[in-house]
C-alpha cells in the first residue's frame, strides 16, 4: 500500500508505526510542518506554517476553528502538490485530528481510506476544565469556548473512516456517536530498552553521582505546569524533605507550557518556588530542565520513588515508561491513571489535591524500599502484558492501518 502520515511534529505518535510499515514493503510518506525539526528516515514533505493566530476580537469563539482550518488549508495545498507534481496518491491517510490537518484531505484524495488519531475530545464537564479551580474555571463563558473548540475535532471524526485512541479513557472522551469508529491500541512501550537496572547511576550537574538503591525521589513532565500537578508535588516536598533528610529530589521538565495557560509572569516553576520560598532545601531539589532520553532513562532506573500526577487529561508516556523500568510509581487517583494502576497492586494512588497523603505515601516509599519489590515487578508486568511495543501494540497498529482489524 501507499501510506501517508500527516502530523505537524512527525513522527509524533507514529514513531514506531511508520518505519514498521515501511519494513513490511509499504510505500510510506509523511507530510509535516515546515518548522518540524524531528529526525526521521521516512520520506518527508512539508507544508508551510499557517499565518499568525487569528485575532480573537474578529473570530471570537471561532478562533480555534479558524486556526485549524487555516492549517488544514495549507496541508491540503501541499497535498495537491504531492499529488500533481510528485505523483503520489495514498491508499491510506493517517493523521492526528488535534491540529485540523486532515480536514480537507478527503477533497484531494477522495478514494483514500482516512484514519485519524483520536487523542482527546474537549468537554465542559468531567475532564480538565474546572477540575482544579485554582487554575481553571467552570462557568458558562468557559463552556462556550470549550464547546467551540470541539468543532474541528468533531469534523475530523465525521470524515474519518476509522480512528485510533491510545487508551479506553481517552476514547471515552469522544461523544457516543463516534465511539464505534474508535479502536483502542496504545503507541507502545519498548520494554526491551526500558528495563530495571540495579547497576544504573546518574550524575547530577554538580558532579554528584546517584546510584540505584540511593534515596532518590523523581518527578518527570514535558513542562512543569498545573496540568501535570507540579504545584501539588512541590507543595508536598517540604514535609518530605524534613522527614527524609538524606533524600535527593530530581525533577525533569521544561519551563514552557504544553497544556493550559501560562502564568501572568515568568514560568510556573518560578511561580511555585516563590510561593515556597524558604521552605525548600534547594541543595537537595535538582531541576534539570529537559534532558537527553538516555539520561531520563537512567534517572528512572535509580529512582526509589517516582511521583506522577495528571488532571483528567491525556495520559503521559512517561508514567508507562517508568512502570516498564520497575519504578515504584505513586500517582494521582484520576481517570487516565486508574485505567493502568490499581492501588496497592502495581502502584499507589493518591487523591490529586491531598497534600498530606502525597507526603505520607512518598515518605513511606522512600523509607521502606524493601516493601516495594512486589509492586515494582507488578508494574513492569502490567506494561509487558498490555503495552509492550513489539509484542502487543505494534502488531495491532499494523493491522489497523492495513485494514485487518
């Protein structure tokens, strides 16, 4: 078959799937944004970036839809060039619905089978909006905006022949009228690469070497922000550091914003550190920013306790990867997490807002590592059984694209 992947940050969720299809003899091509700097061996074409974001004063509640259809128009024009000048006509198109890229591709290639990656569908209640009242309101005005943001997602699903979601919880965010179109298969976790390693070590920027068995508490997010509970974790740290004077806390994450709003000034890390001024021993709390993947892997391998928090939103790959490496994961009791972790079986669950319980659970995990062995093994077993890249997920993803489901 001829397969076209469309993703503004390709390979994105298609990192393993695209080369696997190419290895099976399919002709695989990608269409991505011109500023995408990701490296891939897949033959790639680029579409020009849309114009600056539309003025909300002119587009009002249609701001998001205008931005997404602007992008869709650029993608469609690039697709026409790919069809007419390169001579490429795909049998299958697989794109992410989140950025509107697939909206007009049916007009360019009406005979192609159109697949979309259905990652998340916004809602006015029960998901991220209003979950944490400190950072997100739930009122009619907010509801109007959220409902308007559903437009391009719904249109993408209307046009799609089939859709893919990585988890049941994420699939269930979509309206019931679309649910029958959605197949559940995760992108996959490479459990051959992500393994426990009792010989692992990690060197902090100052030169101190941490090793497996040391009292290390870890936290990882793409960016340090409220959607991933950074504020809750940091607010629990003073009690943890006081109770565990030998503990070292290592935090990975950038200072940008992946989800939600930015603070009025600076970054969220700075906001929370100002709030906690004088209450944290910063000689034992290490903010590393973003690090190479190998460093991240080694850090999780030496972690004695790993904290993961998320509001009801897209589940992070990092939580599954930490479990694959046999980490002792203490996570928020929120919907996307509860699909994977059973409290006391393969991890521990804590109410998102309960600072006292966060401190207690993390202190206990740091103080009594000998009690966590069974939990760690069960965590890895969960990932191998349900999310293993090569043995579970990739074969199903290939069948999905090849139309053999």
